[in-house]
C-alpha cells in the first residue's frame, strides 16, 4: 500500500491531461495560490509555473483570468512593488527593466512603474552602493578600489558614465580624507 502512495506522488508532471477539468482547475488554483503566498507574481510567471506542472493552457488561462478579475494578479501592482523593493537593493532602472521583462511584464506596464522614479534615483542608488562598498576598501590601492567599485556598480546595471562619475565622487572623498590625515594610509 505504501508503494501506491509513493507512486502517486512521483506521478510525471504531464499526466494532468488525463484528469477531469475540475481537477485540473483545482491544481492550477493551488499552484497559483502557493506561489502568491510567498510573494506577488506576474501573470506570466504563474502561467509558466502551471505549464511546468502540466496544466493545459485553456485551464491555466481560465484560472489566471479569474485571479486577475478578483485582484489576486495585477501586473501593474507587481511591477510597482518590484521596482520599490529592488531600488532598496540599489539597482539601476535598466536592471529593473530587464528583470521585469524576464518576469513577463509588458513594456508599457514597466514604463509606467518606472515613471514614478525620479531622474536622480539611479545616481542616488549608485552613490549609496559605492559608499557602502568603499568602507571595506580602505587599504586597497586607488586603482584597485576604483576598479572594484566600478565593477560592483556595473553588475547592478548602472551605465559606465554614471559608474565613473559616482566612483570618482566617492574615491575623491576618501583621498581627501586621507590627505588631511584623518585616516591613516594603508
């Protein structure tokens, strides 16, 4: 008997096609609800998860339409929350656009979510990240510090020009402090 239960759990993902539509809908709802419990998701992310579990497209669409209708799925709200959360992680708007595109959010919705960010948000995020990172680089040679800071900013999606400007500002502040004798040279 335990072998039967185990076999039921190890059922291949594509076997949902043999089940009645009501069961397929309940599986699709369960998949979506479990994912939405963890964090907000885009419609495309939920559709991909259902497809991976073998939920037929028309069943998935029906469940997704219903969830959208009742407000459980809202790509505009998801994009706004994503932008807000990732800005705290000091990422560039370019990186945010790429992440949202990868999550299946429409370009218009992405642009709308990023419209709320001011023009200086990239500079402020890059400056905050550089200031945070430079604290642990006090004993490095100036060219090594510059290279590491610029690399850290570039990995977060900041443009080369902004990276150079911000790193120059941060490094200049450190070099000025060292010259005045406040911080002992490494």
